[in-house]
């Protein structure tokens, strides 16, 4: 990494000229909302592509790479301060080739250079700032940089001239730095195989206990992220081991997140994260993936505890998604911004006067008291509605629903935050999975219908005629070869949807896409899935990821998918792939188990006994439906369920082991197998419940 010594004489007090009407740069031809936000900057931006790299090579200029996304608050700040600034633009245009990348369209590029930034600086985030050679080898990395140096942060007006000078006068050292970083990057992708054991899950649980905040829930200190896959792990650890504290930590976290300001109590849905320990002040942007993953967490907690508020919260989140984040064609949009009218959180905050004006003085005063809306406010002179200090029963919450609706209607007249309306295959997969779980647990037909529309959208808009998935759709255009995560999340969704509807074509499609995932991403030498496909652009390195960050990794989800497909079909080749993934990443998991919580949740499925249940009956058979409802509404993370319709033999070709299973005594029949041993078939939901409860969990 190049070290930059900032000197005071580089500081400048030059005034910024008044912004003039400018013609668009090359980004105007792009579909990404993030790139289009920068299309009228004075910076001569290029999208990532051959044109930019050819220019850099021909003119032998370094590349200034800026990566972000359209709902990123600090990306907006850096644009306003620097990329709209003529002085900064003049330096960039003179000495660099400037490239803009939307991390949500090109997570492969982002993953590689974010790893570089974390390695160089010890931290990461967006906007991501990289300076690299024309052959894409980085030698400088940072996140947000102001125009001028302040608060200990280097400024672009100081950094850029120094980097340009180094490139001109000390190029050999710069090139060697790029080579060193590239060698380091290649080396960190080398992993050694090991054996994954239950001990790693135990270690993760004990580490979560150490990190747990008993007063406000969550893990560690501020900022606090929802990280739903941490809660998935704790719920499963409780299920398999009976450790009540695992459930208690998950419940406390779910309760606290809902009660805090990170939850939108007026319009529903969760914000990206909390800036404080209490979950009060969110970073106000809302991401589709957070809301999908959190929906599943609340539904699973509802299955375990029977607490109706968890079901309600899940329903409210889905109300938000179906109302505000669903395209007319059925796909789901990506995100909503934190900012409106250039102010973070402005759309979401209230004054007591506003509330009273909408609800009347008496009701408004009561509502303000319940939801912590005060004269001084709790956020920059205004108030974020929350229930942190209020105990509100479900009955009282229901009585306040009409008031909430009035406030929502009033708020809806405000200027809305920017909505990123691109449709991503990966994030849609997560939302389809959430809808499938919601339909299975709650039975509401609108969830099934929304999931079916979204699946059809992906199949018609984001799948080529040769079957290859694409990653992004916007304004009639699909682009970018899908990444491994797109396949992992969509196979997860289709598997969940099969177990919610028992329509064999969803299982068939899950198998097709899982085979394609192996075809394009599997490492035949060492095992595991590469981040991007063998038919895609070959970048500086081809990483594999198992770390579960904001979302579960592609290898973690594929591990669970392959294990479930093995049990659903009886085809042990899927088991072999799963075992290869567990062996490949075992040592990585051992180094920090809490960072691999979804991976460990999937591994528990393999490390503990698993069950296969096959219900055999006729269509519309009431007894079959009772048994399926019981299985769907019960938290059974160790169990896969198939339904064999006597009049339809499509399942026989997908799961041949079910072919010999027939109706017994003229009634719908349940076959339960556990730990590779099958129990005697049963003919009633009561008998099935008894068999399941005696199974050891």
C-alpha cells in the first residue's frame, strides 16, 4: 500500500464555482440508479469496461475506482462534496481515469476491492475508494474521503495530487506495491481443509453469550446490525441442544429491534442498522434483503414460542414490501434511501405538533406518550417513534391501528426518499424464500401469489433462453451474468416454496438451478463455489466466500441447499458436495465461528439427525392437509417434507424413493424416516405428532 504524507501547504481555500448546467457523462447510458445519480457530475466517469481500461493503458494513467450504491448516505455526501466539485473533477479528469461501479450490480468487483481495503486499512464500507494500475492492481484504498482534510480524514484535494505525483515520479515503487497487494489477495483465497464438528457450534454459542447485550439485545456495541442469520443459528442451537439461553438471546434481540426506532412503527419495515446500542436511531435506509431475512427470523421465533406479536411483525414487514417494494410486474425493488430532500431521516421523524394535528389533541397526546414523540425530540430536535420504554400489549397495539394508518397517510404526502428500483435476482430469491415460509406458517394466500409472481418474473425476465440466470433487471433490460449467490438464494427460495406448496415443478426447478450452479461455479480441484462464474469476466482473483456478513454467503446457503436436496431426492451426490464445502471451510469457521453463523446452521443439519417425512394422499384430502399444516406450522429445522399425490407421478422422477410409498388403510399416510431408519407409517395428525415428538428433539 502507498503511504501518503499529507502536508499543510497542500490545503487550498479556493472557492467552488457556482454549479453550471453540464452535459451528461458516459454514465447516462447505464441502467443503474447509482451510476445515473453521477451522470451529470463534472467528473469524466466511465462505467467499468474495456473503454476505460484501454484509455488508462494508452495514456498510462492510474485508475480512480469509486464503488457505492444508490441508497448509501455517505456516497451521497461524497458526491455532493467532491464529485460535483469542479476542482476535484479537474484533478481526476487530468491525472486519472475515473470509474464508477454499483456494488449491487457488480458484487464480484466490490468483493475483491473491499477485501483489499480491509486488508490495507483494517476497515471497510461505502463509498469505497480504490486507486489502481491500468491492469487493475490496487495500490491505495480508503472509504469516504472529504474534499479537504478534516477530523483526521485525508482529503481528496491532498490525496489525489500526491498519488498523481507518485505515479509520475515513483512509478516503480507504485507498481511493486500493486504487485504485492495482488499476491496477498491471491494468497488469502487459499484455504486448508479440516473437519467440521459440533464443537464449532458450541464455540459460536458461547461466543454469542459473551457478546450479548442483556439490556438491549443484539451483540457487541454500537453500531448494531440485525444479522438475522445469527438469530437463525441461536434458534437452531436451542432446538438441537435445549439450551434455553440461546432462545432467550434471540427473543430479547427480536423484541428490542422491534421496539426500537430501527423498526418503522408508522409504515413498517426495518432500517439497515442502528447507530446506537438501544436500536433507537437507525441508519434510515431500508434494504430488501434485511426485511426478507428478518421476516424469516420472526416467523421462526413465532413457530417456537407461539407469541402472536412475532407473526404480526412478520406480516407487517411483508405488508411494507408488497405495498412499497413490489414492481407492477411482480419483482421486488432493492432499497429505499435514508435521505429525502437531502436530509437523513427527514421522511421518518415527527414533532408532537404534527401528530396532534393529525390525530387531535387527546389521541395525539396519548400516541406521543406511547411512542416517545416529545417536544425536545430524540433525534436532532425531532422524534423517531419507538417503544423502547413502553410496554404495549397486542390488544392495545390493535386499538392504535387506526391512528397509525392516519399518520401513515399523512406521512405518505411527504417527499419520499429515493427508491432504488432495480430488481436483483439474489435479493428477490431471499424475498421469495420469506414469502414461502410465511405462506407455510401463516397460510395467507397473498404470500403464495406474490411469491409465484416473483418466481415467474425471474424466469421470464432474468433467465436467458439457455437457462443462464442474469443478476439485474431495470427498465426492461436484464444484464450481468448471475453470481453464485443468485443461484444459492434462488435455490433456497424454490426449496422453501416446494415445501410450502408441494408443487413438484418447484423442486424440479431448484434441482435444475443447483446443477447449473455446480456447472458454472464449482471448483473441481478443491471444492466449494467461486464467487463468479467460469463464463464471466475474469478479475484480479476468483474468490470463494463462506463468511456470513450482511447476508449469508453463497457457500453457506448452498451447503444447506445441497443437504436438503439430498434428503428430498435421495440423491447422495448432493450430500457429497455439501461435505466438500464443510471440509473446505472448516478451518476458516474454527478461526471465528460467530462470523459463520448461517454456515453453522446448515452444518447442524448434517451434524445432527435429520428427518424425511413423506405425506401420501389424494389432492384436496383433508387429512393430508392437516398433517401438512402441522408440519408447516412447527419449527422443524431438521426435517424435509414431501407430498406424494397419488394421481400425479411427477414426484416419483424427482424423488424415486417415494414411489413405493402408498396410502395405507385407505387413508392419507405419513412416512417418517430419521437417521436413515424409517418408522411405521401413520394415518392421522395425532399419530404423526407423536412420532415427531418422540424423535429426539
